[in-house]
C-alpha cells in the first residue's frame, strides 16, 4: 500500500470542541480527511443494492435496520472484522436532512451542557483574544458543525444518524467510523464516560481523543481492507493532510475552534497507533479498561504507561485585583488545549514544544458588578514540570505567550509582559519558577460596547503577588 490521498470535502466533526464545548455526541464527517487506497480495495457486497459513488445514500428513516441484512449489517461485519471487537447487538440507523441533523445535535448539547457553561467558554476565548469581539461563539460552533457534519452515533438511543445527502464513498467511511463508536458503546459505555462533568474538561478531552483515534484507525483499516492496515500508511502524511484540510475549511471560523475540533482525531490517532504497535487492538482495549486521565497521557504515551498524574491546581481563593470578583466557571484545560491556544501565538511546532512541559492547570472565569455593569476576567494558572527557579519548561511557555501578548518586535523581561487592549483590557502573562499565569481582562460589558478601566500596572502587580504566594 503505497498511495493515499484525500478526497471530497474534508469535514472534521466532533460535537466536543476541545475544551470549549463538551458533549457525549461522537460525530464524524468521515473524519477530517478521508483516506483512499490504491489499488481499489475489495468490498463485502451487501444483499441490497449499494448506491453509486455519486448518488446520495438512501436508508429507511426508521429503527428497523438494527440487526437486519443490508448496508448497515454488511458495514458492521467489516468493522467487526477490522476492529477485532465483536458486535453484541445490531445498530439502528436513520438518515436526516442536514438541517434536521444539526437540530438534533443542537438539542443534545443544550440538554447535556449547561447554557451558562457554553457562554463562559466563549467568554474565556474572548478575554484571551482567541475569538474576535462580536463573534457569536455558540452560533459559530453550530455553523462549523453544519458545514462539516456527516453523521454521528448517539449513545442515548443507540442510533447512528447520517446526513441524507452523502454519496456512497463518504457513506462508506462515515459508516465505518460511526460503527466503531457503536462498538465502543456496546463494550465500554462511552455515553456515560463522555457525559458532561463540571471541571472535567481535560479528562473528557482525553477520553474523546481515545474514542476518535480508535474509530479513525479502524476506519482506515476498513477502507484498506485486503491491502494492509492503518499502520502501513505514513502517519505524518495522514496527520498533515487532516490538519491542512480542517484548517482550510469554513474560513470565517476562528482558527482556535477549527484546531480544537480536529485535535481529538490527530492526537487520538497517534496515541492509538502507539498502542497498536505495542500490542495490537488488544492494547487499545486495555486502554479502554484503564482510561487515560489527562490529554498529557494521550500526547505522551509513555506518560500513560507510567500513569503520570496531573498536578492539582487549587481554585482561586485570594482576592483578585481590587476585590469583588467571584468565580463563575472553572475547569482544567489540559495539555491538548494549552497547545491549541499556544498555536495562536506561535507555529505548530513551537506550540507543541512549549506545551509539552505541562504538569497541571486551572482556568477560571470571574465576574463582578461595578458601576451598574458587569466586568469579566480570565485567570489561567499553569504549573509546568521541572524544578528550580530556572524551570526551562515554564520559561519556554512564557516566552511564547509573551511574544503573542507583545508582538514579535517587543521583547518582554524574564517574568512579565502586558498589553492594554482598548476594548478588552489587559492581556498579561507572568512567570515565577515553574508557574505561569495568563490574565485576560478585566473588561466591562454594556450591550455590544466593551470597555475597561483596568491598567497593565494594576494587573502586573497582582500577578507578581499571586505568583509569589502560589503554593509549590
């Protein structure tokens, strides 16, 4: 197997958008890039006619397909054979229009994720300058998904939902990917494991990365049937194409959302392949029975093997700035989301290197009433591995963030950088030993006009004090 190329509209779709929106829906658009192999692979022919590559997929919009012969049963047989995981029952399937498909996704997210959490996640991105002022975060996520979504498996009703306009090639890949999720659910109960949990963002991202890496690797095996496995495809070429296609799609969507959407596939595929090289699909099943507890373990399989635990960062308890703030949202971002954020301030390799020393973190959104309006503030504390005042891991991360804060023409000092923004207040970063503190805001909000009375000296003074008092 020496050739591969992407085809069709690349659509990375998972309803969990990294750190920012968590959901137990597992969706794919066959995922970020579909892989086709040469020569043409043999097929398991279903007992019912299969649509041509250019014709739309047609499935009965009922639940009667579970366990029946036909396209789903034939696809499930191929997936079981490739994934080495038996089916405990059939899988129901329905086709929906894209409008109905995204409506179901929206309803699920609204049912599963508290609305104030979604708003808070958008405010974190805004305060850090990762989305523009006026960008409608929740609406933007669903617009991204609508453009990318081909289908998803819903654990709550054990049904696979597919876009009704898929051609046969896209349906082939989408069915394979989603049927792996169905098998994961039958054996490992992914619905409950990916259910939204307060302060569970990094754990959820780790499990979703495992789920998407597993499904993507097995999907490639299905598509390569008779011509090798996913392990025979040049991994960097696949990952590079997936990354390129996902960032090129839907140009109006901020980069951070595209990257967050793609990260579980990219990181999960690399992790699953490391397990498969170690012990085949049995090694992947072992991981499902002993789940990773951080995206650090996904990004560094050796840390999964040693089961290196994250450092717990306590919630903010000290007075923040001049007082009056209360925490409205807090979570653990994790190394994966730290890297995605760092990609806004450096290239991909720089971001990965700077995030690789992650040891633990906590991001908090705070709010207070002042002068008849609300002010919001983001505080993100990251503890890096290492020891001593030098702590090169933290120093490298500080350098990258400071470059993003100040711009490439200005050089920060060794421990503090701040820029005052007209509408969103200060954006600052400080470092002491292995601790890095990123602060966005405070900013006030009145309708669509955002103003801030905070200054860099005020924020810098608080950062110095907070880092000095941080428990080691």
